[in-house]
C-alpha cells in the first residue's frame, strides 16, 4: 500500500483511482495486452470502477463530514460539508493541526487513548465535542481509520464524522429532566443521592469536609389543609426560588428531597459554615412573609433545619451523614421549630 503516500494530499478516493488507471493504462496495458480488444475491455472495466469510486466519494461527501490528516494530525483535506459545520474554509484548515477544533471538553486521557489506538493501526470510534470558528460547540460521531505503509505503520488517517449535535442536546435535556423535580426545578432525590455518593468518594481522597442540610416547612400539612394544594405548591416554588438565589454563589447540590422537605450538599464546607448558610436560608424564607394563619408558631411560613458534617472515612458512609442531619432536624423541631440544629 506504499503507493498511497504519493497521492493522498487532496482526494482519498478519486486521485488514487485516477493514478491506478493512468499508470496501468500507460505502463502495462500496451505490453500485456497487444490485442486492442482485450486492452479496450480492461480499460472499460477500470473506467467503470473509477466511476463507481467517484460515485462513492460523492455519496460519502454528501452524507458525512470527511477529513484527511497526516500522522501528526495536521489537516490535509476537509470536504465542504465539514467546512460548513466548522465555519472554517479549506484554506484556513489545510496545514493546521486538529487542535484548532479542540473544545477543551475532553480530558488528556481521552485523546491519549484515541491516539494510542490509531497509531497502532486500529480503527477508533467515539463521540467528540469540537468548537467552531465562532466559538460555538458541536458534537460528532467520529471514526478514524489509519492508512498503513508497506511496514504497516500509519502515515495518514481518514476521519469520518456525523453531526449528532441535536441528538446530544436532546439527550442532555432528557438527562436534565430526569434529575430535576418538576414542581420546583430543584434537583430530585435520585440525583441528590447520586451526587452525595460522588462527593463522598471525591472528598475521601482529599480528606475534606462534606456537609448536608435537611430542612422542611413547619406545619405544612396545616398549610395545605387550610389554603389548598395549589397554594401549597406555590409556597414550595417560592421557597425553592429563594434557596436557588442564595445558593448561586456556592458549589452545592440543592434538591427537593420529598414533599415539603429539602436537602443541600455542601462539599468542602465544615459544620460551622453549613450552620451559617442554614441560618441565612431560615431568615430569608421567613422574610418572604408567606401567610400561614394555621401555623402554631407564626403567622407566616417558617422552616426548621438540621445540619451535619463529616470528613469521609473508610469506616463511615454517606447514609450516616444523612442520618446525622435527620436527627439534627428532629432536634430543631423539638427545640420549637423555625431554628437550626
């Protein structure tokens, strides 16, 4: 396959086919087939094959994003479809390294695995997020096929892509919806539990604090019974919006944990910091002045808070942290509600 190296600079299929046809026609046909009938028949077969290859190239260009890169990942060729998506002209791409498309989304390990695969002469397939010339992002399903020299070493690669940006956006939206509470737009309990496990493992490695705040609406059943479920839902929405405003400046996971109960994960925050934040939320909710005439405590909606904090260790688990926060919440209610424990 070493003859490929001389003809791959612009067109992978057509130029190769033209080269083969021209070379055989001019160098061998007259000698091997002095009989014009045989020679003409063979010429016809090659021309038919060339047309098939041209048709194949046309179909490939129309349906796929195609690039050819050298062994250093410098771009030798890009079809028009890829240029339109990337917003670069072929003149802007040719000679540039593939890094020009890097969106900084993927890790170094991702690209190390990719190049380890193709430099061994194997085909790599996967999904890649790239960046256009104007700075927007797009996703492609990508296959990279190595072309090998006579020593079975890659000297060039053909990169065939399909634009999957819309399907990735839909996938992201569906993932978001599966993790979010439909009423409050806070995260749901499923996502909270998953992220609690994640932060537990992450902070175990760095031996940093992990805090949890559990809180709920005081006498919420009385609120629902008196005002009805529609106003009860609006009460939860108003509280959630205030909590989101407060938490915007924190690295935190805020969730509706169930009914009128809420939960917050605070990575790298100790008990003192978590109590300070819980007290701030308590005060801000009270200042909403949501009427609650049937409360045994106040004429407006109040909340009780339980705070717990641990440094993850081998002999403990995230459930123990939640249990501590739940006990603290129970203690806050025993202390008269509308307080932090």
